[in-house]
């Protein structure tokens, strides 16, 4: 089985969770004998041996992302403005066109059975490859424009790409039932064209922690009775962090020895900094910026509770990562991960009072924290990317037979 895989990021050159999901998904597929040719819009060293990686332009990851995430394209909607995200002398829209043309060219010289494309940036390229080769096309949807715009309409150009591509594709994979339902309601895609295949995690992928946590200041505060509440992710409207800070104010009023730590970067960073100041809670809120490696792992492990209050979260891999590093999770009911982990706290993203109540309950009860993590870890240990890969291989085989 040979797969032409189209994606726009892989670690360590990634700005979000899509690259992480692609990496582990491809690793699991490769272990089952699937031959993958992964096409990226930039050129870089990845040190990945289980698949072939081809960068179809000379652009570096730094030039490609340039401080802006492809996730956040929806902010360039006013007046149809799709410039402003500078990529190698152009904008992200031009870079998508360069990628599309390059994929169309290279796909005609490659041998493969299936085209598998991840998220909107690759979809036009995928359609061109399908048109030129008459191979089956599977679209993998990790988020759609209404998710990224925090429940709003978002960018009409991206919406058109997503809806048209899903209508023309042979099958669309949604990473959760929540995402499938959103695709149907927003784009009117027939239900039988969409299959739910949950993201996952492999417990052995969790890097062992050491005793030297980099957040020594927080450890010192914890020794004095403080609790640490964390969020790890992009600081964007989709993630619901505005409501988290409003809830934080209520929690701090009840339990002043509570620290909130936001790990990540994004276009809403300045706004959130200003909001914390206006709410009078700056002393209790820490912004760490974007973190990788040990700093990223230690942020989970130093926390007493991980909170993901997303307005719309197609899956939410970070919640699984938190559990793996020893921290229970509180997630919005509008998230896909809530479908696979039952033993986590859940709240509607808009319910600030209930969000504050649940955080306060855990801050006040070590027993609740420990029991919550024990139960969620038991569910977590049943997950595997291998299961996800099996579902995809079955899907590949069904559609390959149609084209033989």
C-alpha cells in the first residue's frame, strides 16, 4: 500500500497539534507496512526514517510560518484580505498556490494508491492530484474554519475550499463525532461521506520525567500551598482563554493561592495579557510563551489541573498529553477528546461560573485530583495510534478496490 500524504507541518517544525498527530499516525501506518510519501510546503531536516518526506519548495519552516500559524488564517477575513501573512516574499494564499502546483507536478511522476490530505491548506493540491492521476482521495479533517474562528463564520475563501473539497473527495475523515456533526451542519456534506476516526496517543511516546522540573518558582509556591492550573496551546479565539481568565478571577477570589499558567503563543497573546491586568489577576497569571521539549513536558507535570476551555475543539490531543504527564484534565463539552476520555471534568465553554466552580473544587481537594487522574489514566492506557491506523488501512482498502 502506497500513500501520497499531503500535510503542512511535522515536528519539530510545527505550530500546533496537527503536525504531532500526523507524525504518530504515519509512524503507526508505517509499522503496518504502509509506504508513505509525505509532501510538505517547506524544506527542512526532520530525522524521520519511517517515511519519505519531500519539501516542494525552498522555503524554510521559519519563512513559512513567519510568526503566523496556518491555523489562524481566519483572522484575515475583513474585506477579503488574505494578505498580511508574509511567507517568502508572498502571503499564505500564494504559498498554498505554490504548493498546489508543485504537488500536481510531482504526483504525476509518483506511484501511489491513495491520496490522503490533512486540512484546508492541502485540499486544493489534493484535488489537483486526484484530477491528474484518478486516484481515490481521502481528506482528513482536524479542524474546519468555524472551529478556528471560535464559532464564527471565518474566512469565506477557506470555507469554500473545505466545502468543495469534501463534496468532491471519496471520503472525509473527521477526528471526532463533534467534528463530523459540525461538518454536516456547516457545509451540508452527506453523512455517509464522513467517517469518524479518533486521534489517539501511545503511552510509550511519553518521555520520562526527571526530578529537576524547570519551573522551580512554581514548585516553591506549591510547597507553600499553592495550586497550579495550566493551559497548553495556541493563544487564539478558538481556545476559549478569554473565559478561562474570567473564571480565574472567580477562583482567585475564593482561593488566592492559585496560579494560572498559559503555555503557548498566538495572535490573542497581547489581548489576554491586557485582560489579566484589567481583571486584576496579573500576579496570579503566568504567560510562558511557546515551549518545546523539557519545558513543555514540565509545564504539564508541575500542574495540578490542565484546563482546555475551547469554544470548538475537534479533538484536543493536549488533554491526553496532560494525562500522560500526570495531570487530570478539565475540557469543554465542545471537544472531541471528551468522546474518548470519560473520566475528566467537563463544562460548556461559555459557562464561566461552572468552569470556576469545577476548578475551585479540584483546588480544594487533593483526593479529587488524584482520583480523577487515576481513572483518566486507566482510559488513556487503552488508547493507541495502532488502532487508528487499522481503521485507516481498512478505509484505504475499501476505496482502492473501487478504483481497481
